[in-house]
């Protein structure tokens, strides 16, 4: 099948195949598919090891881990643990779920139509994991990944949940690394598409990491006190080599060589405290969170012109120190009344200290806004509500007022104050017990990446980017509607349509200058519109493939933005137009065996700089796995990524001065990733 064919043709072929199964599945459910909860026993057919494995097999549910933006309230995922969101950020929601052994999960509740809590605002379908109390259990895993160059890195994970005195505690550790290896052919061409030079490239990368997470919870006064901690770090190292031949060389031998060595070290420390108290009618939630992260990035570049016996060297170093402190307080109604309001506020302080040093051939080069400190003080007050109008209709909404001050000091200085109102209103209607419709309207504010205030460099492309002290957050208004249909125990269909109006979007711009120097940076570039849809289908194939499940997902994204550089409309940066994935899985429970294959479709991303257009393409890629629980207490899985060899093309189209200027030439890089093998063994204790 040609997966580059138009989607209408693809979907038509797929529909002819799946419609009979869809009809049979809707009439062959063995359990009530409109149930509001799934007992732990439901998931045992998939042999899960932890709560995340169970969420991953939850019928009709697409996991959303939330974002890692500054603050707490705006990063909500769609999974709760015992009715509350984990008070942590660095590890993410997925990591918090992995730490919960399957033996500790009693059931998973499905909450539709909103919960009325700011912790999960904007989520129409929520999964709530209910844990068993006073048990001791643990999980462990040993994993090994082999790169195509036969380099191997192990990974050890372990987690234990137990009671120590009055504390319900969880401890886990994740220690190990991963490796990567790829090759590429790089061709530089002139404006007439004639090759000027070509190179064979090898990229070899390694990553080592170690993290420890802890959590303790106990009754305190009239509520529950929870403490969270995380400490760890990782070190990544990458080496890129190129053997280069120029087309005008008198021989066909290599006449240029360059090496780029990169090192990136990250350390982090996080501590959170959370208290929840409630009576029969109201819930009071107080939390505090402190995050401290340090990053050190260095690269050394060496270029040798063999025919001329001439060398060029450069060194780049950038240190970043980030801190974040959050205090949040909410008070919400939890009784069975139709109208449930919640009131709250959040205050936060975020700071990023950046220091940069760039040396080229023993000469220090000064980049604009190289050494800066960015600090934000932000406060917001909000009210949210959920109104259950009827058994079939619920309305959820809220209004948030935000004020923030961003101060920039160092090589560049500026101080800005922003004030925003962020309303949200959604309605969830149950057409019947299997079919729900959600409609959402909201206005939201994006968050600035503090790294964009400081200068940076891309040694591979020989490109420097200035820092911009005058950045402002982008804003958008969204209208969306989502339809969820659970047509059987394992079968579901979800379709989400959206339309967004953006203002002050962030794109690469030419910075204003008083001294005639031209600098490029991220900046506010005007308005844009976004529209598209997402669909997910879980289709049981039991009618002709026992315990077979087909999962199909498709995203169609479009955007329109007027580009003042070329005076015409174009799509925006960092926005994949289409994504199409198909995954098949079969669980042969009688043989304690499962296997599956996934197709990840071809894609093309386009990225616009001031004087350059970049595209990045990937082929149709296949992943496959086989796993067994034949050995008592163990689950063994063999996973192969890039089974058919991943082929990626990175293209650069370069213009004089800017993209409205004369086309100067291109660089085409054809990359290959050979199959990578990952062996994993899980166990419990």
C-alpha cells in the first residue's frame, strides 16, 4: 500500500476492511462498555507491570502527560492518582504512573464531562487511578539497547511501595543510558543545482543518566500530607565526523575533514509538598514546589583543509541555571450538588541565568545578548466550575486573571509587565451511553521560552542566533469539538476538530539595530490561524483474529500566516501537516505470548529562518515487538525500531540576505538509521 497516497484514498481502503469488524464489535461486548470504571483484573490480559501500562491499554483513552511549562495549573494531563494530580514536574506524569506497581491498582475510573477542578481544566475525559492501601509491592526492569554499530547500554529500573510507620511511601530509581548511531551523505549544491562538495557523515551519540524519586504520604490534621522529591542528572555526548570532497578538487580524494564534539550535562533537584483536606462538601488543596536545574553545554569544532594544510577551530560553551518556585491554593466544592465551583490562586517565580562563551581561531566573538538573566514574577487568580444540568449534559468553565513581570538584566536589559484574562467554557453531552460530544471555547496565553532571550549558536550549520529582549507571549482563541464513541469493550472512535486564532506568534525575525549590524532572532511576528482534526480508532479484530486489536491515528493540521519577508502567506514553523500511524497487536493469552507491529507514516516538516528554508522528511517506518510471560513472574520483550531502516532527509535552501533575495544554493543531507534492538525484562517482588 502506498502510504503517501491522499488520505481520502487511504481511509477508503481502510474503511472497506474495518467496517464489518466495527459492526460486529459494537454488538459483541462481553462487559458493559458504558461502565465508569475498569477493575484491575480487566488489564491482566495485557500483563501490565505498572499503572502506565494499564493506562496505555485503557479502551478509547489517549494519554496526555501535560506540558512542562512554567507554573503548575496550566500543565494539566488527563490522569489523576487517587483524585489528585501528582505534585511534581521534572519526572512528568508518565514517570509518576510507572512508579505505581500493578498490584497496587484497585481500579481505574473514567470521568467524562469534566471534573470541575483546575488541576485537569480543559480535559473532557479523565482517568483516575484508585490505589489499594497498606500493601508492599515492587517492580524492577533490566533493559539493554543495541545501536547499529553494536554499541550497548544497559538500563536498570526499580520501584517499591511500602508503609513506613504512618507514611505510605514510594521509592524508585532509574539508572542507565542509551546509544545512537546514524550515517548520512551530505551534498552542497549551488544555485544551478550543481554539486559543489559532498561528504560522508557519521554521528555517534551516548547518554548516561541516573535519577532517584521518593514520595511519602500520611494523614496530617484533617487531611493528607504528601512529600515528593527528585534528584538526578544525565550526560549526553555526541560526535559528528565528515569526510568531504570538493567537486573542483583535482582528485576525487578526501580534501577536507571536520569533527564536532558535543557534551551536554544536566542536573536537577526538585521538592514538593502537598496537603489536601476535605469534608463532605468542600476540598482544600495547598501545594508548594521548588525546582533547581543546571545545564552545561560545550562543543569543540575542528576543520582541516587537507590540500591546503589549513585548520580552523572553534569552542562554544553555555551554562544555564534555572530555578522555579510555586505556591498554589485551591478551595472547591465536592458535594453531589449540581453546581460545583472552585476558587484559587497561584504565585510563581522563575529565573534563568545564562552565560555564554564563543571562541573562533583563538579570537573571542561577542554575540548579542550572550550573558543575561531572565526573571519572571507571575500571579494568577481563578474560578472554575462544573454544572450538571441533566444526567446527559454538563457544563464546565472558568476565568483566570494573570499578571506577570519579566525582567532582563546583563548584556541586554528590559522590563515588561503583562496582564491577561483567560476565559474557558465547555459543554459535554452524552448522546447515549456510548456516545459523548464535547464542545470547547477558550482563550489562552502561551509561555515564552527563556532561552530565546539569550544568544545561541549552531555549529553544524555555522549559524548564530541573537537573543531578543523584547519578546511577548503569543495568545490564541480556540474553538473545538470532540466526539467519543465507545462501541465495544475494547473498541472506540475519537474525532476532534479545532480552529485557533493566534496573535503575536513567535517566528524568526530581523532584529532592529541602531549600528547597522543585522541579527536574526526569535520574535513576535504577527497573527496566524490554525485548523485541523485528529482521529483515533481502536478496532477489535476478534471476529477473524482472536484478541487482535488495530489502532489507527491520523492528524491533519493546517495553518496560515502572512510572512512579511516574502509578502505572502505560508504555514508556520514547527507544525507537522499530517501524521498517520497504524498499530496492530495480538495477545495470545493461551500461549502467554503477545506480538505487534506499528507503521509510522512518512512526514515532512518545514522550518523558516530569515534567510533559509529547512525541510525534514522521514520515510514510512516500521517497529515490531514480541513479548512473553512464559517465565513465572517475568515479562520479556524484544523490540526492534527502524525495522525497515529509517531514512531521513534534511534540506537547507539558502538565500542572499533573506528569503526574498537571490537563491544561493542548498545542502541536502540524506540520513540513515539502521535497525536498533531493545531487550527488556520486567519483574515484580
